[in-house]
């Protein structure tokens, strides 16, 4: 079973919201440390143009670059990403982040069977316990759970998730063959299918 967790389209996507938060936090940290972008570039060994892109909100740092920025600015990585956590320790300062994640987790648990969840390497019992008791989870734990469900952590925190069913092999083959046809042939097949469906409904009546 391979989970597919889609992102619900909103006027402003989750990615855009997170990048703005990251950009805002980065600017705040620079001001607090009285550092210029050139200073940060020199300390972190990250190209100045890349730093400028981060500050402008065009990109969000990740991996090694995120670690370097957080270390140079003496802040936690999760705070720098825009999450509601303590600036230095990374500890949650409120339950809002955790509650939003649990709401999304509850929705996913209601959409999938225990067998499907277990097949993805997760424990349905443990996940349900998190939901029922509203247990606090760490960012790393939440990220791993999101990955197992095929979601981004940002999408789960913002509640912008939707469950997409994975097409079976027959459906996948049909869609592949259908996409290779010309538009005229596709329209002809659609018209024939509508005729078959209409005829079938008439027989039922």
C-alpha cells in the first residue's frame, strides 16, 4: 500500500505560508544578532545570493544549510522554519501546533484501514492513542508519520490535506493508453461509454 496524500488547493498554498514564515524569522534573527546578509554568508559559507533568496522568501532552507543558519544565528531550526516553538530550545510554546497535527492525523486514520496503516510501517494502535489522548509529539516524530502517509509535515500542520486513492493496475493501464490517443479518439470513446451507461440505466428501469 502506497499512501497518497494530496494538498487541498487554497488561495495561498501551504508552501507559500511556510516560506513567508521562514523569511520573516530569518530577518528577525538577523536583526537580533545585528548581522548583515554578507556577515551571515561569511559565517555559514552559504553563497550571498542564496541568502538573499532566503530573506526574500523565494526559497526555504533545508538540510545542511538550515543547520548552518540556525547555528550561526543561535536559534533552533524549527523556530527558524516558522513553527510555534521556543526560539532557542525548539520546545513547543503552545499546543496549537500539536493540536493541528493531531486533527489531520485523525482524518487520515478515518480514511485508511488498520491493515493499510500497518503495511506502511505504522502502528494503528499507537497512532489512535496519540489522537485519543492528544499526546504531544516531537517535530521529528510528526515528520516521520507525515512521510509514511505521503504528506508533508507543513500540510498536516496547516490542515491542507486530502486523501487520494491510488489507482489500481487496470486503471493505471487504461489511463496510460487513453492519454496516448488523439483528442478525437478520446472524445469518440467517451461518447461510446456514455451511450453504454445510458443503455444500462434504461435496462435497470
